[in-house]
């Protein structure tokens, strides 16, 4: 059974690009274009990984993460936050909201895949996440 990933991204081109790449890599991909829609899909579909952009209409990616981690049925989901910010404090503060991995745009597709696979492996084997090199 393929690993289910939810992408929450408001840029339609970026969303489509991620969907195609992740599906080609063998993942089952769900998508949403707003934080509210993403939360609803997460609660209904129970993906293993949620890939969320930090800047979304209405509700930020950090707020989405907070809500996921507060909800009993979604608190164990792995969250990968994507941001265009290079501020070190953002990555550190996002951990306080339950973000598992913070990835800065632009990123290499290989790095995204490595991070997603690391999240899936850590969840399945209950091991600590590998630190990026």
C-alpha cells in the first residue's frame, strides 16, 4: 500500500508539480489549496505525511500544524513545513508548533524526497529523525 501524503499549497503550478513528482515516486497524493481545506482532508483521509506551505490564504501553515497536533486523530501525522524564509529562528520556533521538518525554498527534489522518506521511516520504525547533513 502506497504512503499517503497530503500537500497543502496555494500555488496551483507548484501543487501540480509536487503531485506529479510524488505520484511518480510511488506515493498516494492528496491535495488542498488552503489551510482549512487541508485540515478537513487530513481529518478525513489520515495521511502519514502532510507537506504544507507556510504562507496560505486564511490560515498559515504553522497554524495548520498546530491544529493537526492538537487533534487526537491527527497528532501523530508527520508535518513537513515549506518556507521561502531563510530565518534560522523560524525553523527553531516551528518545532514548538509540532513541525517535524522545515524545508527552505528553493529546494532540490531529491532533498524533498529524502526528507519525506525519512519522516515515513521514522514513523514506521519509531526512530528519531536523521539530522540533515
